[in-house]
């Protein structure tokens, strides 16, 4: 079961995508992130990795596993029999309008336990990220 949030943003898809894939700047627009540090340089691509610190969660390393440039990326973090997967989709709904879908899910032996222990926090963080992205993209 994935936790998902869909939000409409009054900004061009290209701006939303650029903001979303500039992962090191996420802490500037969402309080769900304390720090994000890319572990590689260059273009955001499959294999790109980032070290992420979030409030009330263990520090994690995330790696991009799926990328459709300009449209979608998915990344994963694994630890102790648990894989956390998060997806980020951007679609144009007009010249200066976009729809963003953010989701997170867990897989593995510990997934049911993590859903119970962290599901409410994850829902809150996904909502914070959606609202923060909207504010950031619409402010320009």
C-alpha cells in the first residue's frame, strides 16, 4: 500500500521538474528534510545517490532506480530487510500548470511493521513535500 499525494501547481512542468530534481535544495522548501547531499556529481540520472537526513527517521542513502527525464523519477533506500521506494511524477496540465504525484511505499519483511510505526509520519511528510513544492514553484 503506497502513501500518495496529488497536487496541482500553477507553474510550467519544466520549472516543477527542475525544482524536484534539484534534490540538495529540498530542505529550503520542505521541513520534512533536514539535509540532502548528493553523493555524485553531474546530471541527475539512474544511479544518482543522495544522503538524506529527515526529522524522526534514520539517516538514509537513496539511489535513483527509474528516470524518465522531465516526467518521472523513482528512488530507493534499503536497510535491514526493508526497501523504501518513493516516486515523483510531473505532468503538464496547461502552459503554466502541472500535476505532481508523490508517493512512498515499503517492501520487505519489515514493511508491515514500518507501515504501522511510520505510516502517519510518512503521510505527513509526503503532504509537506507536496505543499512545499507548490509554494516554491508558484513563488517564482
